[in-house]
């Protein structure tokens, strides 16, 4: 069953059209990657879902049309968006950033404490650094904090925009290990934008390759990974 569906979505920045009648689906419990070169429309696709870019067409989430929902309402419905650049607040402490993740949850939700414990089990260093200002963390630690903050919101759909950008290979490996664990053990649905195709293929069930705002190729990750034409024409390796 599709948890997320984009149906003929078009988005633009001024006169520049970033998405051309884009259609794609993400099934419940699936990890899907969006791949492609710079300017292909990957980031705009996530923004179209989270309501942070003007668009036409339909965005369906859990069977309901959420095309006109605000970013705040979508977060309340269980859509978590970790943007490129992480989006943490450097002046706040690690723990204060984590608490922001719980802001969209219902006030009577009694599971917040358990989710703080859950993310500190995934990233044990968070507890040790709880009073440290987030802006003093390394790039990899900031990305892990951004992921942990999103998880505190208990999302049904997690969207990650370029999580590997600027990070060391071992850190990238650890991040995607956590994502895959959450998917396999908890059924978390994930839509990830990546330029690092190998990293994305390692975690994704399926992938869409975008080219100038359109789907150029789609299919199971295992097949696309071995397709020489796809690698040369769209992924640059």
C-alpha cells in the first residue's frame, strides 16, 4: 500500500520549472532513494511533500490529499523532513535540539520519554553531550543529531536530504546502518535524496533517477546498481 504518492506534481522557482508533472510512490515500510545530478529536482521533490515549495498536482499521504497542508500540519501527521544542511540550531544545546523534535507531538503523548531513551540508545554520545552547544559538534555529529531530532517526533515517513554530504565514509556507513535498522525493526518508511548512489543503493529497496525534474529511470536498487547505462548516463560513475 502506498504511504506517499506524488501525482503530476509541478513546482517552480520564479520562471524556472523544477518539477515537470512528477509522479512517484513510496509504499508503507519501504526505503526509496531519489538520485540524480545537481538540479535534477531531488530536493524540490521533498519540499513538495513537506509543503515548503509552491506546487500544483497532488500529494497523497496515507490515502488523503495533503497538497495544501502546512509544513506544521504535515509534521503533526507524521512526516519528518531532515533538510540538506541538517537544520539544527547551533546556539541551542544538544538536548534542546532534541526537545524541538517532540514539539509537534500531542501534549498528552506519553511516549516522549521513551523516544528520548530510544535515540540515545541509537546514538549513545547524545547523553554525554547533552549540554554541549550543537554548533560545536562535528559535521557527522550534527547530522546524527538532526536524524535523532526527527526520530523523537515519531514519524511515519522520514525524508532525508543529502545525509552523506560532506561526511567521512565511516560516518555515512553508520548513518545508513541506523536508517536500515529503523526500517527493518520498526517498519519506518524512508524517502532519501542522495548524490552518493552507492550509499543510497545500500539501504534503498527501490530508486528513482531524476533528470531535469522528471523520472528518467526507476526500479529495484539491485537492478539499477548493476545497470551500466544508468550509471554512466545518470549517476556519473
